[in-house]
C-alpha cells in the first residue's frame, strides 16, 4: 500500500485507489487533471478524480473514508469544494496526507451521463481483452502516449490494479457536452479543456473526431476554424444538443 505523499500521487497511488474501489465492487473511471496527464497534456496535477456510478457512490465514499486519506479540513475554504472552485464541485473528496493533491469522486450522471458506466470490475483480464469496450480503455493501453519529457505522465505500466480511462473521443465529447450543460458557471473551464484536447491529444493523432456525434462534431469543426464567435458556436451547440441536461436514469451500473 502506498504510504508517502509522493507514492500516493504517483500512478501507484491511482492504481491503489482504483483497486480499493474495485475490491468492494465499485467500478471507477479516472478523470480530471490526472487523466489529462495520461493523455499527454502537460497540466499540473492538483487532483486525482474518479467517476463513479451514482448508485455506488455511498459505498465508494465509505471506502475512501476507511482509507489513509485525510478528510477535507474546511469544505467552504477548500479550492475543490469552495465558491472559488474552477470546476463543478465533486460529490465527495478527501486529501492526500502531506500533499496539496485531493482525491475526488464524481457522479456518473454529472460527468459521463451520455455513456453507460463500466461493468462491475469483476471481469477477468482475458474477458476484458476479448470484448474491447467502445467507451473506455485501460490506462496501460498502447493506444495511449508514452511518458515524454514535459508532456505529462502518459500511459501507466501494466502492473498493479487496472485503471480505466475514457477513450480520447469520449473525453473530447464529454468536455464539449459539459461546456454546454454547465455553460453558465463552468463553460469557460470546459472550453479550456477542449482547447487542451486540440493542442495535445488531437495534434498527437489520438482522437478520431469522426466518432463524435453530429452536434459535437459541428462545434469542434467550428471551434477549430475560428470563424464564428465562441458565443454563437455555444448557442448552436446548446440548440443542437437539445434538452441534453437531463442526466442520469438512462443507464445503471449493472
Ligand atoms: Zn478539501
């Protein structure tokens, strides 16, 4: 079990938490700044986020509370949960002892509502390999970039507990949909994420944008061409996605 702050914030710490959750039957998807690092975006890792099926959230929270993570000392003042948070406040978060890094849990219905959550983490490695998931892949996948100087963490090693990440086009689609769904409060933040995706994973050839649904593809093309004002692109996106903000209920975790 990783114990020091630097171990907890390394890929071993991420694998440890993913494995802790998997051990009680909670599937998790890596999210947030750590995920960007896996995709070769040179961002500072302030947090390790996981997306959890809504119905598994109580169990996931109880599991983290039983770990060596530290409770948040002040929810109102904390950058993760306070008013100054640049992104939607997670359902639950804790902190890594002796570091500034937080571990956050986000509800599937608030983050990846347009795809089903992964199956329970009970399937064996051979089962997973036999049926590639259209939405997720393992953080150790050769489809992910290797470590590069100044370009983030890159893919994980294949030892230890598996960690799931969204496929690159799903991550881009999520940021576009989130920019629309949370336009008023966090639109700027998610548009920055779209720009990161354009600057790094897209330029690296990691994103097949043909797989984007039409409203998101239209937005992406317009954003890249830069001919229309972003405000207008966002208006068109919200119109084309329709009432897309009714998250959840469509999928269960089973
Ligand atoms: Zn906190």
